[in-house]
C-alpha cells in the first residue's frame, strides 16, 4: 500500500447474500480524485439507465462510454447479481458483448450491483466503485427504503445488514408484484 491509497475489503456469506465494505479513512491523492470522478459518473449514469423490461444488450449499448485511456483496465462487467462473485446477471460491456455477452431482461424487483473500475493502462492508481440497486418501476433505487416509498412495500421490520435488506427487498417487491397480478 502507498500513502493515501483508497482501499476497501469486501467479504460476505454467499448463502444469505451479505457483503461488507471496510473503507480506510484517508485523504485521497489528486490522482485518486481524478479517477474517482469518472468512476462515479459511470456508476450513476448506468444506474439511471436501468428500467424494468430493458434487455441486457440494450443496457450495454446505452451504457456510459469508458474513455480510451481506461478501457484496457475496465471492470469485467457493467452490472451483476449479488453474490461472492459476479453472479447472474453478469452484464457485459458493449465492447465485450460478442465474446462474453448474453441477453436477458431486467425486471422490477431485481437487485443488481452496478460496477466501475477506472485506472489507466500502466498507471499506478485506480478507483473501483460498486453500488447495489433495486430495479423498480420508475428506475433503480439505492436503498430498500427508497424502493418501499415508491412501491408501498414495508421493509421496516428487517433488522439485518443493508445487503441482506436489499435481497429481502427484492423478495418483498416480487411478492407485492405477484399479489397485484
């Protein structure tokens, strides 16, 4: 590690979908801040695209365009399901679609992680961001509380870790959708 590195450690339980991040409190360097801005833009731009019914290919085609200097070190996928590895759906970048892409369709109630890694080829620094979201009728939401406000699903009784609440929110949203059908 170098002075002022931004690091985090992810760990979890596959059977219950828990994941924990332990960020280090340090002041980021100018280079780290330079990488953080496009990583943040990529994650939030792609979060804003997600809608029920959107195909994985459509998402890949419309996703944030990674600048040329970062394309070599891009994260392996745009978004993936929650698990210890990048589980279904693992949505490939448009540039990787022919070799790694497969189609499917986003559904209301799906919980996915939107990813970014920004670091230049040959560089010494990079920033990886990941945001867990629930796909709702009006787009993606970062928390089950936000999702419950838009869907009417009550989640206040869940008293566990945030990632588990997201999985629980997914189940509750699916149940609510089935009740409405």
